[in-house]
């Protein structure tokens, strides 16, 4: 697929690509909300919004940025701005708000989309930073795809008969070696060139990394089960003080949704697949496993070097496999299988250094706090990244099976509290040379 950077000098092709990405995102969100009325309006967990809130929020953000800001059009529903502002309403409180009902929400997002597509046709995609190479439209595509992943997490937390199903992922392959040696040195981290990259990915900057070893694949269910069976959850020495306090207070004994050698996945109770990357573990659990294994979590810089650096050319690639946009053979993305694939299922996604599975399957916890890069500039609003910078959030990299190709890059930075488990997160380990 032609990249956005390659299309920026062909306005009509760029518009067509943006329209296609908007529709592809909408197709996913429609499928996740094409369920019974009661399932849409119910709050399935205090950690999550009702699905109908997410759907209308997607439309609200599209209206604010594309219809009102880029297009300069009159508001569609200014009366609901506060209800669907994620910073004004806590998730636990959203069911008590006067939310749009399912049919009203569907009509609202359709109206907004029609207006946004008209704005797309009439707006020069240059001359203003917000619209350069279609940035605002790309931001909204990524926003909707990110909420699709959030809605999938809500579906995973719901109780009842399955409403989602998918085919089996492709089989995996054993690695040639369990670890890969990364020689270290200087490499270019972050980006100045990716048109739809978000502010926390910028600017590109040189970073020095000491030599290290990193796991060839993410930690699997079988590997993590060995930690559980060895009493890892009962041995305080593997946990940080905060991690141990949380483990005890929350009663953690295994990854979320595991019980008696089985897991619950979107309403299906099934044996735990041994060779899939473990998911639904919080940062504290990942860190404890790494200590038990005699290793540690990689830093964010180590992870990105392992994913992007090509020792043959000395340059940083866009993705582990090169500079081309993701294709189905590169990574498990887009929710096709509703689960991680066994490790080694995507050999064409291997990085130049020989590290596998860096994109898709599971978000990977790193040891790094979420902080701005040197020279960071907020754009286009502080609530995307800036207000979250600090030691209370840990960085995740790579993207999960639920993430879309438009919302993952080898420079993309996700972040969350170290206690979060409902997200589709796993990890791999590293160690010093």
C-alpha cells in the first residue's frame, strides 16, 4: 500500500485514501455496536464506558476537529459537547449521563461523517499544519481505531453468551534462538517524517544504547504459566514494593481471565494456547516475571532500536520489516482473529536484527515512564499527550492484535497505569550483556 508520505503530493489520491481509511474505521466501530440495545447502554465494567458512549464520542471528536475546526462549519450538536468530553466525565459516571440512545447515536455519527467527507472534498491538504498531508483526518482515523480497541476491551469484559467470533490465527514457528544480541550504539529514535505521527513521537533524535540481549519473541502463555506454577505470585522478592502491595490488594494470582488452565475470551471458555503471547497482564506482573527469569523489561529506546535499526545501513526503518505500510503477512493487526497468533506466525515481520513479533499480537510493556522527547512540542492539543507525561504512566510499544495498521508505527507510543490489565498487553524481556 502506498504510504501517506508518498501520497501527499497527489491531492486526489490522498483524499481517496483518507476517505477509505475513514470508512474502514467506521466499518469496525459499526460491527462492534451492532448488538442488542441493552448490551450497548449497559456499563460492563466501571473501568469502561458504555459502548454507546464510545460510539457517540467518536462522532463528537470528528465533529469538533473536522466539521468545526477544519471545515469552519456550524456545530451539529453543541449541546452534547460536555457529555462526550473524556476529560469532563469519568468513565464510572457516564451511565448516569443523558447519553444519546443507540439509534440517535447512529444517526448523529452518520450526519457528522457526511459533513466531514464534504469538508475533505473542499479542503486544501496543505498550507496549515493541521491539514498538511491530511493530518487532522489521520488523527480522527487513528482516534476511531483506538476506540475500536477500547470497545473490544469492553466486549472482553462483558459477561454473557458470545457475540463476537473469528477464525483461528495462522500457526507459529519456533525461533532459531531464544534471544537476539543487539550491539548497541547510536540510532535515530522518533520521527520527523511520518505525516500522521502524533506529537509524542516527535522529534526524531539520536539516542545512545548500550549493548543488550532481547527476547526473540514476546513471553508466551506457557512461559508465563511456569512463573505462576513456581509460586511467582506468592514470592515477594520478585515484586517491587508498589507491585507487591497492588498484587496483595487486588488479589492477583494469574493473568486476567485465566482460571484452572482455561481462559475466557469474548465469552468463549477455552484451553490456554501455550504458544500465544501472554496478554492481560499489568506492568507489575510483567516486571515480576522478568525478575524471576533473571532478566528485566527493555527500555523504550531498547525496544525501538530492536524494532527499527538496520545494522547493514545504519538507519532506522519505519517498521521492523522495512518502510512499506503493514500488510497481512507482516503482523497480526486489525482484529482479524480476536486473539494473538502463536509466536513466529509472521516471519515476514522480523526486524533486521532478527527480533520477531514486534508489531501486533500484544502491546509490550517497557520499563520506561511516559516522558516527552527532547524538543517536544505540543500539537494540536495538550490533552492528547502532554497532560499524561510523568512517572505514573508506563510506556507500551508495538500494538496489539486489536490495533489497526493506521494506529501503529515503530515510533508509536502508548501509555497506561502500571495496574492496567484489561488492555491487550504482554511483554518481552531483555538483559544486559
